[in-house]
C-alpha cells in the first residue's frame, strides 16, 4: 500500500490546457465536482494497479506535506481516520466534513495553496473509497491542474496526483463514465509523464480495450440482413 500512487493524503482540467503544458501560469483549472447528497456507500473497488511510483519515504524526502493548520486539525484528523472505516455512515460524514474543510480553507488560503489542494485530494480519495471513481478522477484532474500551476509539471506532487487521476480512472467500470474522461486523462498523462511513459501506455491500452467492444457492436448492427428468395 505504501508504494501505491494512490497513497492516502492528509490532506476537469481541459485537454486544451494540457496541450500547452509549459504555459501553466495563465491556466485556470476547472471547478471540482459539485458536492452530492450523501447516500448509501457502495463497496470500494480494489485499488487499481498502476506503474510503480516513488516510495512513501522517497516522496516525503523531496515533497514534505504542508503542516496541518491548527484551526482545522480536528476536522482533518476525522476525515483521515475515516479512510480505514468500514461503516458507510462514517465515510459519508467524512465526505461532508471534507467539503466543509474545502470551503473554509479555500476562503482562508485561496484555491492555489498546498493546504487547500491537499484537502481537495482528500475528497478525491473519499470518492474512490465509496466507489465513485469518475468523481475521484475529476477531483484528481482538478488537483493536478492546481499543482501544475503552483509547482510545475515536473514536481513530484504534480506527478503523484496525475498518477492518482489515472489510477482512479482505470477503476471506472462503466464505459459511459470512463470514455468521456479518456481524452483529458490521456492529455494530462502525456504532459506530466511524457508520451513514452508507462502511465501513458496504460491509458492507451485502456482506451483501446473500451473502444473495441463498441466498434464490434456497431459493425454488427450495420451488417446487411440476408433475404431468402
């Protein structure tokens, strides 16, 4: 678990933005998913496999996490303690608390602040834990955009968030949810990890695997029906 890019933080970027990754200073990452009413939490899917990233120790050495703001410590610790909770009610309360923290910390620190971004990553992780993988992907695409603008595409924090975006996207089982996100996920992965990276290769493979059944189904419906005489 410690080596998984979906590490637990304590804490929809457009394709056009990722087509010009060197001009991050004038970008505006899109808004994160809107909060939804808490409902029964489905079982969390197994954590998806992605190419190996740096270990937790390696990450901590190069990218120390921002200090937990004292005014928000209790709320943050409650949310992080819920990451291992088995009760759906606890996870739902954590989702509500994470949204409260997001609103309060955005008002105090602004959107492009590492503390605010970490809290938004918590919302992405909670979405993943409750089986809302498309929402989780959107959260992580959003945080990648913010981290890129703040630290650059080459920063390990940006790269880790990008891998989490890919990993949660890979966890989506419904093609109708995965396909609309695919172009942005691919463009983001190319910009952050490079065209020839393992991450991009994995995204391409998933896109091909989901497009083949659709193409086969379309071809079968277009075949002429034989008419007996």
